């Protein structure tokens, strides 16, 4: 599937996209009184972008620039905007690590002589 095909209410979503933005995790208290960490990320493919909520250990495994594959996800609506989630039965896996820009020193022939 492509992001532009995702509509609220869609289930069993399988999609590959790139993480273009990752917000800092925040703590929420569920309706059952449990404290959980959640972080919002933005996924993008060649058709558009969508928000995704990362919960618990998934927050640490996914970083900006990573290409991810969502399996068995679902789309809900939050404040009128479609939002992708993996929920209890879905899965997110990193299929390509993002390019982290590093400062690479310039190498010149003069230094080796």
C-alpha cells in the first residue's frame, strides 16, 4: 500500500516508508491507569506522509532517516487527521538504517608525503 491510500478505519495495513521526523517521547496514562511512553513520528513515501505513534521499546529502535515496514497496522483518526498505529498485534521493523551525517575529515595527498 501507499500512504495516499490510507483512510481512517483501514486495518491489516502493510506499508514501507521513511521516517522523516521523530518527536521526543512523552509519558501518557492509559484509561486503565498504566503509564506508557509514546513518541510521534512522521512517515513518508512518494505519495505523501502520515503520523505514526511509537510505543514502548519501538521508540528506541526507530530513528529519523530509517526506512521501516509496518505489518498488520491500522489507521485511526486523531483530531481529524489519519494516523497509523501498530497496536497490540501489529509490527514495525527497520529495513534500512538512516544516513546519519558524519563529519569526515578531508583527505589530501599532501598529508601522506
